[in-house]
C-alpha cells in the first residue's frame, strides 16, 4: 500500500474541469433531443396511430434491449460502412445521436405512463371546449404529464451525463477520455480515476439540488 | 334553436339513450330529472360528443351533426357551439382561474390574448371571483372551482350550455353560491340544458322539466305541471323518493 499522491490529484482537477463543458454539452443536447423524440413516441403509444404503432414499439424495444455501448459502436464504427453519408460523422455527434436514441426509448415509457396518469376529467374538459387532439396534448395533457414524469426524467438526465463517459470509446476527449490520457502518462491510475469519479459525483449532486427546486416550481399550481 | 332527433346510445348491449327527441328554443331553460342510470348524463355527454352517439341527429344553431356520419370536423363544430359544466368541475389543473377561462378563447377561438384576458376578468367578476384570478384550482374551494367552471362555459358564448349535475359533488355549504350563479346565467336568457337533483331549483329556474327513465323521455312540461301533477307512475314514484 502506497500513499495517495495528493498534489498530483489537485493538479489534475483543473485539467479535467476543462472538459466538463463538453460533457455537459453532449448531455444537454442529447437530453433536449431525447425529450422531443420521447414525447412524440409517447403520444403515439397513447393514441396508437395504425401502421406506426408497431414501428414505435420496435424502436423502443431495440433501444431498451441493447447496451448503450453496443449502440454507440454501431453508429460510429458500423453504420458509416453501410451509409456513406455518415462517413464524416465525428465522435461527439455520434455520441449525442446514440444517447438521444437510447434514452428517448426509456423516457418515452416514462412519459407514456405519465400521460395515462393525467386525470380523465382533464381530457374531457379539453375536448368539451372544442380543442383538437393536438391542442389538448400540447396545452393540457403534456404539461401535466411533464410534472408527473419530471423526477424520472431528471434521473435519466443524470444517467445521460454519466453515459457521456462512453464517448471516450469513440475517441472523444471528454472528462473520461482526458483522464485516461493523463493516467496513461503518469501511471497513477487510482488517483486519476478517483478524481474523475469525484467530479462526476459533484456534478450529479448539484443536479439533484436543482431537481428539488424544479419540483417545487412544477408543484406551484398544486400547492394548497 | 336546438333540435335533437332519435338520439341513441348503447354501451355494450345496453341501450342507455333510446331514440331521444328534444327541441329547445333559444333562451329556454330545460331541466332534466330522473333516477341514476336513466341516461340523463349520457344525454348531455352525447350532445357534446364526449360520448359518441350511435344514431340520431343534433342541430345546434347552424351546426347539424348526424351521429352515424359525423366527421372530426362536425364533432369539433358541435363542441364549439356548446359549453359543458362538469359535476367534478374539471378545471385545468395546470392553469389559473383566469387562464382556465382564457384557454378556449385563445386556443380554440383564436382571439387575441389581451382581449381574451379582458373577457376572462369580466367573467370572473360576474362569478364573484375577481380576486381569485391568479389562483390555481387546488387553492380554491369546491364552490369556487365550480363557479370558475361555469365562468369558463359562459365565456365561450355558446349557443347551448350543458350542466351535468353541477352541484352533486359539492359540500352542502357551497351549493347555494353555485345555484345563485346559475340563476344569474339564466337571467341572461342563455339557453341551458341542466341535469340536477335540486328539485326546488328546477321548479324555480326551468321553463320546462323533462323526466327521463330507461333512456327515454317519459314526461315533459312546465315545472308545476310535471312536479305537482305528474301523470306517469314512474315519475310519481321518483318524486315521492326525492321529496
């Protein structure tokens, strides 16, 4: 057993912090795209468009049923061999695409459950004033479903941030990739990976605090 | 003028509405009475297409809808010509009292937001809830929620207002204020079709009382005639029970 090289660890912190923006960028863009895609998938699962339903179910089944790492490899190393227009795809884009598709499958199920959880009377009130189905979804049902699904969706965002670490396998130098390079130079693997672990942990805990505030905000209409 | 012809609704093998014919003149107040499960609420819900009727026609103003051939556009047109007040209020939980009233004006009628807001505030003042404009439904009492629910229906300016047992879910202490508001709506010569168990209110407000049993209209006429000199035995039994 040897002592931890604390000086090395402290020196590593600002180096890895420099890659936090890229990690957050990938997670944030993927989250926004996944939210939009998941909402569309969830609405389809609720209203069941004939001819589209089986496709949506297949999509959700595939992206929930295969590992994220396998999906990333499929996009980055596999697909460009078949689809030539993807030959120029870079690691960051591939990672964002993979995270989007993977997490939208999970989030679609969470949003679908939340939509079903919106009280029947809310749907009927929207119908009674002559709203079209699209207006009803956008103005009444989805906002209320969003509140129900919010804690679960924040959890998926947290998973997504951690999931960006897999982008280093596509050659992206993000937090994990940068740490890997540093460790390979210093051979201080324990110190290096401990630092990156703590930094991920701090990011996630900060988000957990944000989640509490988000829930307070979303619940303002329901407070007695 | 509202004209309902042969309106029929079946749930599974049960006929809940059996070829109902009903005409309502402009400004007329019609109260529907009857025991539970006789099709009163289904009648209202079919007129608004919340439940899709199996047969019959509904004409509200210029909108004529044949149940068997109704397109989505027909359905929307009919819903926009009518306004519905629910037993359980059904205010939009994610919107304030004011926004609940504005919603139909802005989203459905495509009116400018400031105009809709002025209209909503005016309606809220009429319901006596001006100071609750920015309150969410969860912060309102049952009576207040139902008054907003009535306000939401008033603001639409519909040809026909449908009230589905508007006081049945209320604590007794809130019933009076809701009935008071409905009286004020009636004074404006709004055409109303009301399902209620409040017999005294029916007598006072109705131009015509309709008694339903087994999915049919059994007896109809002015309130004193129907309530004081009932002809049908089923109506007599019903009135004895609720008296």
